[in-house]
C-alpha cells in the first residue's frame, strides 16, 4: 500500500492538478452561461484556475520526486566499499527483473540497506546502468525494491 510512495505522491499531484483544471473549466463555463457580460469573467476563471492548479502541484510533485531520488541514492550508495564481491559465475541466477536480481539462499544476518540485525537476509545483485552491486537485504527491503525471491 505504501510501496513506492514517491511515485504515488507524484501520481496524486497529477490527479489533483487535472481535477483542478477540469473544475476551473466547468466553473468558467457556468459563469459564462448568462451571456456577453460574463464571458470575460468566465475566461479569467478558466485561465487563472488552470494556472493555479498547475503551479500548486509543483510542491507535491517535487516532494514525490525527492522521495524517489532519496530511495534510489540509498540503494546505490549504502555499503559502497564492499570488498568481497564474489564472482558472478559462482552465483546461480534464479530470477532477473529489470533492475535487480537476487540469488543465493537466505541466511540470518544484517541488512545492508536498513541496517536491521539478526534478520533473514538474501544476497542480492543490483544491476542497472551504473553497474552491478551486491547487498545483503532483508525481505522488507527487497519488497521495497521489487526484488523477487
Ligand atoms: Zn532491510
């Protein structure tokens, strides 16, 4: 429900913006309907309403973008100095998603992402355009990152 909350916030800001624009247009048309004298007022309501809906969405959208970027940076940089990265060949590949892959059985240890200790962790391979990284991740973090077991 709260997975990928950054993306959901961005989506919400888009929906709110469109609702604001549609409401402004309907309201403008209603104001215009009595006749000539109200046409200018109706147009002003439409133009200003659409503009206000659009600009007021910036803050919410930007906040969603910020969360998305932070999540991404966290995954990319935590444990950056891992030394013992095993040979890719030694690991049996069981599943491949667009960005992340996980292999190897679970064991109990410390999650490299959230830092939770004594939790079942999976050895995950994270592949993207920046390269390949290896992290021990708890099931919760794997869910957050859409990694399939
Ligand atoms: Zn974790």
